[in-house]
C-alpha cells in the first residue's frame, strides 16, 4: 500500500474525507473532504498536510513561518506545533463541505481563515459564540 506522501509525489495531489475534530468548524469529521496538492511554497493561513515524527498525518493551519520552522495549529486546537519543511506533504487547495466544493480562493474561506487565526484568544471567544448558534 502506498503512503499518502508517495501518492502526492506521484500524482501531485491527494483527496480524502477528514477524520478528527481539529479543523472544526471548517471541516467536519467523516463528512467533509479535502483536496491536497503538492507544492513548494507555503504561507501563513495555508492549511497543510504534514507527517508527525510518529507517522501520524495531520491537516492543520499555518499560523507563522520563522527561520524555516512552520508553526501549526488546528482551527479547533490551542496547542501550537512546530514542523520542519521536510515533514510537509502538501497544502489544501479545495475542500468539500456538505457536498459543495470550495477553493481556498473563495472570499468566505479567506475571510474565515483570517478572522479565525487572528489569535488564540480570539479563537476561544469565536468558538464559544459559534457554539451558541450552532448547537447540534
């Protein structure tokens, strides 16, 4: 069986349904899917797929890049993780939410990513407000 890294390196992309809650509310566990493309450039606010040292694949957002180190955090997380460039596999260029396709260039997505990443404090406040209006 090929690894995700092998698939991205061979075909230039990878698509899968998300598993986990770290990118909530943008991506919902077992419902939404992502399209990850191989790239050589990453910037702040990109959502990228990387491999942890234990082999676990993680899709999180880049909060900062400094001295060749990428600082990641899930939209539903508060812990910042340091990642080296060689751990990166690709970045999300499209996602499917409730069956509707969006690109990362979509105005609503770009606005969400800037507001949501403003700071960890802002994320805590916004997550509570979001929860008040979107109870399951």
